[in-house]
């Protein structure tokens, strides 16, 4: 009887090599994406990517458009608790990556212009900030991650925090 493990290893080795050669012959590159820009801070939910170049979901300011505000509360143990308040908007974590529906989705949190994480509710613990001034931004996004705009402007709020 032949050793099935040896055949498996040989098959994987040659099969993978043939696959890469075929992909290269078709002009397919295996560049992936740059995790340094998508996940610059090692904290919280690092899943997701910077979709700031996606087409925005445009909403008219007719009184039912979503809005956002935020407050940073110093945490007694460490860091800050970010409180996010929305109006005319519902967090729908169960629908992330699904079809867009009006006034639903999630938020993206940015620190100094770099996406930190997704937000699926009203509170987030923010820690690990270095000394100095930091701009914390929270932006509403549709289920598809496209930013939501009202009359051409992103539904976004920004706070500046000075860390001693």
C-alpha cells in the first residue's frame, strides 16, 4: 500500500506551483492589499478595511436624514469611553456586507485619519493613545461600507482629545 500522506504532500506542492504558474500566465497578480493602511492601530476589532474611496450613499436633508454626535468620557481605569449618539439611524451589525437599506448600517472610527475599527453600537472603549493631541472621527456607513452623505457631506463627527 502506498503512503497517502506522501501523495498528499506531493499533490499540494505541484498543484500549488501549477496554480501559481497558470495565474501568472493569465496576468493575474497576487498582490493582496496593504494591511499597514487598513489596520494601523493594534486595538479592538481590526476586521474591515478602509472603504473611503467607495461611492457614497447620498441622502437628501429632508428631516429624515441620519445624523451623529459623539462625546469622549475619560475612563477611570484607562483611556476613554466614546459615546456615539445617532438620530434617524439604526445600527444593523447583522446586515454588514449585505444590501444597503435606508438609514441603517454601522460606523467607522478613525484616529488621526487612520481607520481604527467598525462600530456596531453606541459605545466604544478607546485606549492606547500616545501623549499629545488626537482627532477622533466617527462616520456613518451603509451596510456595504459606503459612507453616508447628506447633501454631499459625510455624516461624520470629530473630536479632539489631548492625552497627557
